[in-house]
C-alpha cells in the first residue's frame, strides 16, 4: 500500500500532474508515512526521471516546469510537517543560504533550508540567482557563521568559488564556514575551491552544518 502510494507520487511528478501529486502526498501523510520518506523516496526520484527524460530529448522545458511545480506544491504541504517533527529549542547558529548567481533551481536549496531550520538553525534564505554582494551583505547583517551555496548547473558551480573568494576579499572568510551542494557538485570540487564541506542531500547538509557549527 505504502509502496503503491509512493510509486503513484513518483509517476504523478513524471507526468506533471500536480493535483494528483498533492492529493497522493496528503494521502501518504494521512496514512502515517513520514514526510522525509515521501520527499526522498517519491518526489526526488520523480524529479530524477524527469531530468533523465530531458537529457535524452524525450522531455522539454515545459515538462521540467510542470514537474517542478508539482514538487513545489507537494513541498508546501510537507514542509510544515517536517518542521513540526523536528522542533528544537536552542538556536544552533545562523545560516545564510542561496542558489548562486545565474542559477534559478530552487527546490533542493529550499529543502536544505527547511531541514536546517527544522533542526534549530536560524536560516536566512536569499532565494535563487543570488548576486555575490547580496551574500556578503547578508553575512554582515546577520552575523552568520555558516554560508550555504547551492548550484545545479555545471556552468554556475564556478560562482561558489567566486563567493568564497569574495568572502575572503571582504575580510569575512574567517567568520564563516562555507558548505556547498547541488547535483553537479562533489566533495572533490568542494576541496578544490576551499569550501569547508560538501553534502550530497538535505539530511547530509544537516549533519554537515551541525559538525561545522561545533568546530
Ligand atoms: Co534544470 N537542469 N535547467 N530546471 N533541472 C537540471 C539541473 C539538469 C541536470 C537537467 C538535465 O539536463 N538532465 C540540467 C543541468 C545540466 C548541467 O549543467 N549539469 C538542467 C538544465 C540544463 C536547465 C536549463 C539550462 C534548461 C534550459 O533552459 N535549456 C535551465 C537553467 C535555468 C537557470 O538556472 N539559469 C533549467 C531550468 C529548470 C526549471 C526552471 C525548468 C526547473 C527548476 C524549477 C525550480 O527549481 N523552481 C528545472 C528542473 C526542475 C530541473 C531538474 C529536472 C530537477 C531539479 C530538482 O529540483 N531536483 C534537474 C535534473 C535533476 O537534477 N535530476 C535539472 C530535486 C531536488 C530535491 O534535488 O536540486 O539536486 P536537487 O537538490 C538536492 C541535492 O542536490 C542537495 O540536496 C538536495 C535535496 O536532496 N543539495 C544541496 C542541493 N543544494 C544543496 C546545498 C547544500 C547541500 C546540499 O549545501 C548548501
């Protein structure tokens, strides 16, 4: 039953059927399936299939947009549930997070932001296509100790390096730890650009942020 429901959610993402995605996600929640299971085992695999179909020319931009819209609507339902399950009292630190300049992919970054917030971090989400100056200003204004940079395009990964260089240029590098992520990003890339850590997914991002905050 649970597996059928999760497969139905995945298929609805692939079809870009947002009504069915939201209705099935609600049904899954009501039947006791944890929100993170719905995200990781149904929504994300659906987005992966859509990406593969786009890569091989079977899907086009409108298909990506419809799938993204379906996932975003489902996330609106699931995010409050995620937060409700992981209430913490004491703030674990302030994080400034965004998708780098030139890149408008927001779903993964928002999921990471939600999970950090659900785990006690004070999160300032700057959104997508964020200019370097805006990140520097946010770090100064909030006194953040962590900066999270998401990039989904091979062409925008370089912006993560540029942000790190700009933080150093502004004398802010020693104040913050920088974590990077996104589908084309790797641990090797993170080391190459002098980031303090890389996480593959939202759960890994929470583990990493906790480690960086404690170091
Ligand atoms: Co675009 N896109 N897209 N897209 N898109 C990809 C990324 C792509 C891999 C598709 C493909 O070709 N197979 C490809 C990139 C190729 C490359 O460079 N390697 C691609 C392309 C080419 C493009 C355009 C250039 C297409 C065009 O216009 N011709 C264009 C670029 C626009 C731009 O940014 N300037 C474009 C546009 C779009 C839409 C706007 C239509 C839409 C985004 C809508 C939105 O976000 N509101 C979109 C989508 C939906 C995708 C795919 C299908 C799905 C992305 C997604 O949301 N995944 C994607 C294919 C794919 O990734 N399989 C694709 C679900 C999400 C939960 O996962 O974002 O990976 P993800 O986040 C994960 C981890 O990566 C990690 O944790 C998250 C949760 O587990 N993570 C972090 C992410 N950030 C992190 C930060 C951290 C730590 C972990 O620390 C700070």
